[in-house]
C-alpha cells in the first residue's frame, strides 16, 4: 500500500488508513479539560471531528456536569460523542452518565469490564452505569487495545489492573528514579483498575491515566519506562499523594501538565511539588485553586481556571498540531500560551 500509513490502533486489530492528502485537511486535535469539581470529564476531538469523552463527572440533580460537557461539545462543534470511555466505576468519574445520555447521542461506551471493587458504593455506581448501557453499543477493552479515532493513535496503557507488557516504540529505557520509590501497597479499589490512555497525533503525545494509584503507576515505568516521554500529562487521581510519584512523572518528562483538581479535592502539596519540579516542565495548569495548598503550592492565577470555591465551570482547552506544537487556553480569562516542539 505505497503512499498510505496506519492512522490508528483499534479494537480487534482493525487499522484505519489515511492518504497523505487527507492529513493536509485535518484540523488541530482539541482537548477540553472540563471542570466537574474534582472529578474527570476530558473531551478529545480528533482532527476529523470524531470525539472521545473520558469520564462523565458526578451525578447532579440539575445535570450540572452533563451541561458543562454539552457546552464543551458545542464549542468544539461536536453533535454526538463517538466514544464515552469510563476509566473506572466511581461516582466522580461515571456518575454523570445518565444525565449525559439524556442530552447527547453516544456512539459506543468503553470500559474495562465488570466492577472489581468490593464495596457497596462501587457496586451501586456500576449498577447505575449498567442501566444506561444495557441497550447501547458497548465494548470492554484490555491493555494494549486501541480506539479508531481517524488520524490519531489511541492506545490503552492500562485496564482492569493490567498494563502493556512491552515497551512502546522508542520506549523501554531503564528508569533511574525507581530506586528512590518506597514500595507501594496494593490497592483493591476501582482506582487501580483505571483505563489509562495515550493519545498520539503526529509528534504530539498526551497521557491520561484516570485515577491509577501508585503501585500500578510504577509498574508502567519501573524498572523500565514502557511509555516513553509525553508532551501533555494529566495528573493522576486529581493530583493526590502518594499517586503521581516522581518515578512516573519525571520519567514521562512532560512539557506541560494539567491538574484536574477541585477546590478541596486533589492538588495535594506533595504531588503538586513533584509535578512542578519535573525536569523540562514548562508549565503546570490547574482547573481549581487548591485551598489546602496555599500560595506555595498553587500556580499563578492566569494558569488556574477557577480561582475560588464558587466555581463557574471554567475549563482549560488544548489545541495540538501534528508537529508537536500546542496551545493551552484558560476559558476564565482567555490567557493562552503556545508551546513549540
């Protein structure tokens, strides 16, 4: 197939092919980090208009988070969500699914399979999710699988407590930071089963590991870094400690990090400092001012979407080009900054 290249890794081994001329018509990859008050809702819009929503925020009687997601979709000219990816079955990640399904058409629901947490809360959250997806298109993925987003490679790094077994192309180097890490305890919660995604658009790489916890984070990068480096890193578990360990963050070597914290959830000083001090990091952006962090553990206000506890739902948007250049915009004050490769 001379003149063609594989554009995406997908479920069941299917590969989408794009002619080089099609890439010239592609738009920037857009990523909306939507404020759901310390949960997650990350909308990814591919260069040809297909969309992935990673998590759906909280259940709210007024549909607050679903409305915020719908608002971001409208801004990105998205009329339906092609893939809703649920990283794990906790109320701040999967809670808003019913309200969203009432407001927007959803193509396929993607998850790691059945709930694996032995708690009444997780079982209840999973039951609510099953009710919405009972008659919908649905696929359970495993580590190493992907999703067919035209022009973009979407790779599942983790799923259901497992991780990719071989290094990605260009990765696999020994990680010198692993020796500093204390042994992490096993985590029996759904957090440790989080789906973790790596999204690649040309030279641009973005990683979202959901609420993956320390033991599973370290398995990805110790003793060897199976992922390689990234341009954009979404802090795991909303920026809490002991998650976001140095051996993970510093090995991924992000140019920019986004913290999807709430005013009083996530953004712990210890994790904030590790991310802030990561070698080569140009900037850290936050969805909220972290009240418990004080001035010493928060960035300047122009890099924070919501600066007090009374959130207006301001978001952070990233627009990325295949050459690795990307621009970050704070919707609160329209502060923007472009990062060249």
